[in-house]
C-alpha cells in the first residue's frame, strides 16, 4: 500500500519536470523568434528606406520628364484629336496601297 502512495508522488514529480522542460523549450523558442523578428525588422527597415529613395528618384524623374514634354503639349494635343488621327491613318493607307 505504501508503494502505491509513492507512485503518486513520483508521477507528480515527473509531471512537474515535464512542465518545467516545456517552459524551458518555450523560452528558447521565444528567444529565437524574437531574434529572428529583430533581424527581419532591420531588413525590412532597410528595404523600406531603399524603396522610399527609389520612389523619390522616380518622382523627380517624372517631374523632369513633365518639364521636358511641356513645349510639345499642344502638338500632342493636336495629334490626339480624332481628325488628326483619321488623317494620319489615311496617309498610312495610301502609303500601303502605293507599295
């Protein structure tokens, strides 16, 4: 009968040890996850800075292009007019027919 009492005590000790081991494993895994998340956060911040720099460079290039195309704005407007498009298509058909 006394042996049955000790079995309960040993089961309690084994259970506590299992819980402690799981806690240790959880702490180790959490530390690894924190370490990886910090590294990812740093990488993400550097990539975001690169992206913002590229975006600023693109905006500057678009602004320069807009300034360069300003003198041709009226000409482009005329070329987009339906009558001008029809005239250019007519010239293209005549050229194709002449070949």
